[in-house]
C-alpha cells in the first residue's frame, strides 16, 4: 500500500491451506473492493475463519497469495497487520479485563508526549468515540465490569480508533442487543462511506442482507460462488451452503407423535425480572419461548434451573411441588440447562471433550465415590460422542478446538448422560452454521420422541416456528401470548412481543 492512501482492493488468489490430515482451503480466489461490505458465508469448517487468520497474519497459506492493491502482501503477525492498516475483530474478545475502556481502546498507541502518556487526552478521545457509538458506559470504566455486549463494542472501538483500511468482523453481533446491532451497522456503513474494505462473517442471513453488498459462499474449503446480494434470496444462499432449503430442513423433522403427561409445571413464578409466569410442559413436547432481548426468557430459565432465586410461585415436577434453590437441586431432579452463552457458561474450554461431558457425573462415576475412574468416564464420553455424532479427533481433544455445533452437542451430551426428564436449551444454535443447526434440530426432535420434555429459547423466529410444537411469547417479564404450531407466524409472534 502507498503511504497515506486507502487500499482499493483486497485479492485472495488461489489460496490453499493444509493442516495435518485436513485441507482447510482449496485454491480459493476472490476480490473485494473498497467501499463494499462483503460477507464470507459457509458452514462451520467451510474455511471462513482460516481466511481471516491468513488475512491477519495468524496463518500463512500453504500456497497462493494475498494481494492488496495488486501488491503481494504477507503478514507475519497480527501486529504487523495492524501496522499496515488491517484489523480482524474475532468473536472471542481480546481485551485486558482489569484495564479501563480507554486503556483498551488505545492499547499500544496511547496519546503521549515523549514517554509520558497524556491521560486527559486519552480519556477525552475515548469518550468522544463512546458518545459517537451512543453507548452508556464511561472511558474510565474497568472492562471487566461491562456486559458481554458492551465488551464486544469496546473491541470494535479499538479497531475503529486505528487507521484501518481493511477490517473484518467475525460474528460481531452474537452478544449484542438489537439496538446495539443497529449501532454497529451505522458504524459499518460509515466505514463503507469512508472507502474502507469490510469483510463480514455471520450465520445470521437477515443481517447479511441488511448490511452487506456481496457474498462469498464457501463449502468444504472451496469457493462456491461470489455474487451480489441484490436479487439473491436466503433460500438460494442456503442451497449453496448445504444443498437444501431451510423449509426442507424443518419439514423433514420427525416430532413426537403424541405428548405424554405434564412433566413440568410452573405456577406464578416471580423474581426481579419475571412476574407471575405460569406454564406446563408435557413429555415429548418441544415448547418454545420467544420474545425480544430483555423480555425475561433467560431469567425465567435460570430460575427454573436454580441459577437465580425466585421470590414467589412454585415449580412442580410430575405433579409434585419441588424447591430448586441451586443448580445442584435441578440436576438431582433431572432438569438440565444448556446456557445462552456457550463459551462463558457452557464449556470448560481448556479441558477435554471427555471432561466436559462427564463434569456433572463425576461423583457417580468415581471409584468408591472418591477416586476418579477414567475408564468409566471414557466409556460414558465415547457413548455420547457416538450417539450424538460429535466430530472430534478423540474424547481427549480440548473442547475449545471443536466447531461451535460440536461444542453445543457436547453440552447436550452432558445432560443426556444423566438421562434428564426436562432439558432447557437457551439459544441452542447461536453462532453455528445452517448445517450444524439442522443436526441440532434433528437431535432435539429425537430427544422429544424419547419422552423428554424440551424447552427451547430462541431469538430466531423461523427456528422457533419450525422446531417447536407450541410457542409462548414473553414481554416485560410476563407471558403475553401463546401460539400453536399450525397457527404460528413471524407476524403473530412479533405482534405479541411488540404490542400486547
């Protein structure tokens, strides 16, 4: 790149990337022009993340080359990429938690005179960016005190503050509210207007159509197509990725032919975030909870699981009142919860797949109830890996290296090993691709056919409508509507969430 000039083109030419036994990318070629927002789209394992890591200097391709303004470029580290005006914002936040927002935003290049940091200028400049983003925190707030969504916005502010020509977003909205998503889109549109090159990775097709100009579709490490989004449909993109439509995926699901007795009943449950919530769940039923962010869905599920206390109401299991004060009470009673934030609350990233599956069963599997029994643990883990088709190199592989879909199935496996009566799935397909979603849907229906009562919380209306037998819509901590499978539409669900 010429000093002081914006990059006009980014070109990947015949990029291949091989790992031991795996060809992650196979001669991928495409060009991105300045002033365009281009989506990288594909299932987990399609090669999107590998391309971003090559762009950012984390990986070096086995063959092929990257050209910026037709000049061959190869970064040896992310630091070198940043120095050249290239930034990648990964889904996993890269913040120093015990520093302030300002310290993180200017990390590595604070305003200074000689060797002294100009603290007043640091906080003033950061506050200007915060105000421009319309965010509710301050420049001197410690990052660890911020919500997950606000930490993600700090990560974006870091890149925005640098002299960046090429910027890539990897699942940037996974932890953001709708208001924050729209604020992010305003920033991306400004980057586009300023002539930046923007790459955008997301599994949310609605977002891609809202913010992107073009899409690069990848499958199994190969380029399927690069095309403008204008005139393209969601179904067409799904067919390119997985070979079938979303409607086909839902139509092929096998639900339980009939429901059994009421297995879980909640009566007038209340706490700080929910008020007088009542519902019943039957054996074999998939009960969906819909509503806008902040409607109280997650807080309700956490109360049922004992992670949050409830101040009023009661919970009945198979007709008998039970008191659930802690998650251990719920687990003992046969209730499992797959939490909304898989990475922070679901998996133990540095531990093995085996450890993650058996973590709630260690007392039962221990020798004499005290000593770890590796053989039993391994047998349980292997059985669940086989039953759920979890794709890993082995049960000792660290779970952090599995795809999002396989991590999600591993959390489900944790509960299935305990043979639960009720399984709560909070945003079960968050951050995973269409193909992995289809596998999760089939798994959920299979569990329901076994008589397990399933609760699904999801922000994706097509998912709730296509998967669930009955839908309860929440607003302001209350249930404001109920829809049966045959009558449910996105319009009806939204009307309850917004108007009732």
